[in-house]
C-alpha cells in the first residue's frame, strides 16, 4: 500500500497534500483507486483530489 493512501486513511495528511503528491509522481491514481477499492478512502476524498473521479458500480 502506498504511503500517501495510508496517510490519508489515518488523516495524517489532507487530500490537498495527496493531490500534490500525485502531481509530483509520488503517488498514482492507480494507488488511490486501490485504496478506494479496499474501502480505505472515500469517494469524497478522491473527488477532492481529482474532481472527475466517479463512483464505481
């Protein structure tokens, strides 16, 4: 599991900081998708990072 996903889950960082990490290449949207699929991240958190993120069915 990516550090940023864990940090967001434990609320050590804000979605804005994770967004910066994605922009810098330290975390990928794939990492975030994995966290969402494992129910570690919420749809709201992901939409703050990437507004176009849609809920999976």
